[in-house]
């Protein structure tokens, strides 16, 4: 039995993030790089540590290798501890057989033994898909004050976007009256952020019931929370106002990165009182040559820049050669953009090579058919050959052959 | 073959503090910031760790608070260990091992630590030579040549450091003569990096201390050139011995040469340092940066040319920084201008102010000063 802990966190990190296409071919969504030196999972993990939650179970399932390796013993987040710390929880075999995590609630159900070891009063359920800075301790205080069985973090979204979210109708006290799951005509703009605080004894009871229900899809949002609501449990919405972004699609990942360059956006990663921790790459300061031009961008250690970089986020050890152009793009670690190549409105994953004169993506204003425009994506390790082109909205998951000068003129 | 975990590392963090008196007023030579995000000790420590050395003692004499803060448990160098790892060795307040004035006394004062270590060999280094060398190759050279003592040397202009040994060797690398060099002469000078059996060092130090000898270089190395097999191995890569504030400035500036930076920060032997969890550097809309090394956490809105910028530095709009070394968390206000300066940590230059040194002779501004 481990030391009794008031509140522990369970971080759902098994998602594939299928809408991120080739970016999540070999890595789980929470391991997707973000913001120059981070990965998405750095946000919930850092939030936990900054909120004083030092016991975190990370539930992995899809392509866990890179994620497990990244989390390691948790030292990067000060989560390598004698009592508590970070624990990777993958599906396992039991006497009665083995099964994958069927849904979010089932994933927690399969780890009841892990949670029981800490005998917590409260459990915080988080997801590894979102970029936000949040003090969970304030939410926990709210949960206690309301004597709630479950508290759901809620964010007011623009009305026109409300139909994309799971919504809540809330009374003046903060109590939840009704739920609407992605309704066509929303009656509320209060969206669930996928951050929950449960009183463990209650959650445990409903997890057992949910598992026994053969018709359940074992999902928090679809099954378990509605069941609690129906049974008349005290459900409350905790109002969060700050930056929060689900980086589930190529467009939103691209946007969320570039948000860091907008002074008006409320996401300050340099705040010493709420640091976002990450694993360091041990690279020297980045070098900007006399021929380079860098503006309105974020550049990480280990980069070497001799070309033009504008409105872009460059991760560690990216090389931009002379005469190359990087505009409105996200370039992940170790990628090389060779002489004269042009990368615009694109996401280029790790260790890719954009050969001389290649063109990736396009400015929307230069596209004839706006409907066909989108952010171009180049997958990890992909080589875009000399003079080749990756069209806007295209996803290059495999090497793109070089195009010779003659072919081009045809 | 010498097993890497059979080598004990010993670093003299205070050696030659006087060469950089401005910078070491409040810190050790080892904790002097360098190259934007590093401290001088990072180089020698990383060299040891990259060779698989798992136990390192850091000998300190004074002002070692900043060094303790920097090293912490040694985790950044993978030296936070149950067995071995990082040991900080402050002086004992005993007469015989109290505050020391020379290398013999410094080692003598730590004989307990050295004696209690299980390793058969010892690699000894100072912090004032910036380089990335293979300590494994150094140990292999020592073993292959059958040397008793091996010294890492660099060919070039002898630094203006007191008691710098200059060697002549035969074809095999065996030292045939050792003399004190005069600054500026060309020669094969000692980097003060030594490799030998621990038992030999213990014997040499005990004998020298018993005879009240004062100079490691003269009374131990020069004295034994004919008697023991003393070998020199030449380091052919980038190496910069920091013997003055001017040399400190030049060594920083040397990193702007791609070849030097590549040699020093080569990826197969990375240089580790304390992690600060800064965000990446942010460039503003009107930023103009040419030929610079810039660290994480910087916010650059003005013009920066030919400079080394430490972590968390802000260069405001319209500000100009040229030919300068700016250490971490300094702030250059709107429209301010600096040229040929060394700013220690957390210097604040208020908006509109100007401060210029002469070309090649930088002005130094101390930690936390507000101009």
C-alpha cells in the first residue's frame, strides 16, 4: 500500500489522434511536438506539478514507445519520486483474459487497483490532447466547497462554434442541469474541457456499474457522467477562463503553434510561476547567420538559420539554409530546409529533409481554389526531393521524388 | 582497455580565478557563464561523463555557492547516482587541510575522498580551458603508451597563466623537456588535464606535501620528467584557454565561427548544462539579427549583431546590441545601444542609454547593475 494521497491524477494518453494523419502514424497524440520544445503532454503534466499533484497515472495504448520513452522516470517534471510520481499504465493481461482500453471510463476501471493503492479522496481525470495552463488545485477547492460528486471544467466558447463541443446547461450556483452532446442548435456555450474532478468513492461506484452495463460504450462523456446525472448526483461546472485549445486537427495544431507568436493570445510560456516543463535536448544556443532574416518567430536551441524565417515556430536542431524561405510554418526537431527551398503554411514533422528548390505549401491568397487550400504536411523522416512540390492541404507521408529542371518546364 | 567506471574525475573549480577577477568576484571559475547557456565547468564535466566516467569530485575553495546551485545533484550530467556520481568538495576548516593556495594542497586536502574511491585511475582537470575532447581516447593513449602520467596539451600561443608548462616530446609523445612558458610564445602548452593511476597521484602528493613543496607543475611534473614516463597527447580540435577578460570575450566570439561551434558542440559528445525550462527564443516583428548565438528564453525585438546572448535576455524595440556578450536575464531597454560590452547576469540597461567599449577591449558590467 502506498502513502495515502488526497488527490491523484489520471491522464488519458492512449488516443491516436487520427485526424492528425501522418503526424500520429508512429506516435500517440499526446507525444506530438508543440511550441518549439514541448510535446502536448507537457501541459497536463506541468499543470499537475504546478498544482501540487505529484501522483499521476498516464494511461497509454496507441503507439506508446515514444511516449513512454519521453516520460521516462518523470524527472523532467520533477515526478521521479519516492512516494507517488508518474506511472505509465498500459493495458495488461489478467486471469479472466486481456483486453484493450475500450473507452475512457473502461481505461480508469482497469486501473482501479492502481488508484486504490493511494486511497485518494479525489481523482482528477485529464486528457493529453489539450494546450492550456490550469491550476487544478483551485478546481479541487471548488469541488470540495460544492461537496460535488463530479466537477467538470467548463469554458465559454463562441456561440457559432458551440455545436462542435459537449455542452452544459448550468444554474447560478454552478450546478449542471443538463448536457448536450454536439447539438445542432446549442442552448449553451459552456463547453466541457475534458477535465474532471471526481470524489473517488463515487467514481469507483459508477465505474463498477458502468462496466456491468453491457450497453455502455464505457465513455465518461457519453455514459458515466450522464448516468451520475440521472441518478441525481451533485454535478458542478467549474468555470475556467484562459487559453485552451484542442489540437486535434492539422489546422488547430498549426494555429495553436502560431498562437504563441500573437501577443494578444493569453498563453505565456515564460511565466516563471507556472513553468511548462519538458525534456531538454542538450543543444547549444541557436545560430543566426549574417545572411539570415528572422522575424516574428519562435526559435529553439540547436537551430542554425541562414535563410528567411517569418511567422514560424522552429523546434530544436532545425537547419534553414541560405536562400530558403520558411513562412507561417511549424518545423519540428532536426528537419533540414535546404538552399532555395520554400516552405509556406505547412507543418513539417521531425527529421524531414526539404531538398534544394522544393516547394511545400502555398499562401492562401495565391491559391485559385480556396476550398482546396489547407496547411501542407510533411511526415517524420520524409525527404522532399529537389524541385519537388507538396501541394497545399496535401500530406506527404513518403518520400517525394525529385523533379528535374526539364520536367518542370514541361 | 581501461574501463570507464574505473576512472575517477577530479575538477579544480577555483583554479586561476584571478585571471577573471571581475567575473569570479562572486563565483568560481567553474561557474562563470559561457557561450550563452553554459558554465565553464560544463565542458570538463561533460567531457568526463561522455567518456563514461561515473564519479566526479569538484574541488572548491571559495565562492562556491553559485557552483552548488548550478550542479545541484548532478542530474543534468547523469551524475545523480546511488553509487558514485557528483561530489562537491568544499575545504575543511582544519589546519592541515584548510584553505589552500596551490594544487598540491588542494589535492592533499581531498585525500580522503580520493583514497576512499574504488577507481584505479584519476582524470584531473581545471575549468578554464574550453574544449570538447574524448577522455576515452586520452585514457587509451595513456594505456597504449605505457605512460605513468599523461598530460593533454595544445599547440599554439602560450596563455598568460602563471606556471603554464610547455613541453617538448619525442616521436612517441614522451615528454623530453618541460619548462615554464612565457605568454605569447608558440609551443605545446599544458591544458592542466592529467591522467594517471590514482595510487601514483597519492604517492606524489604525499611526498611533495611532506617536503612542504608548493608547486604541482615544478615539484611534481618537471621534477619527474626524467624519472617517470611522462607523456603528452595533443588536442587538435578547438580549445581556448581563458587567461584574461579579453580572452574570455574572444573565446565567446570564437563560437560564431561555424567550425569552432561545430567542434565544441558536436552531437556525438554533447555538452550538458543545468536545464532551465525557458520557452524558445521569441523574435519580434522588427527584429534584426545577424551572426549571433541566441539562447532559449530570449525576447528579441531590436537589432543584435555579432553577439552571444544568454538565456532569458530581452532586447527591446529599437535597441542595438553589437559585438557583445550578454549573460542571462539581462535587459536592454527600448532604443538603448551597446557595443563591445560584457554584461554579467541580470544587468538592466534603461531605455535610450548607450554604453560602448573599444573594439576588442570590452567594457564589463557586473551582475545586477542597473544603468
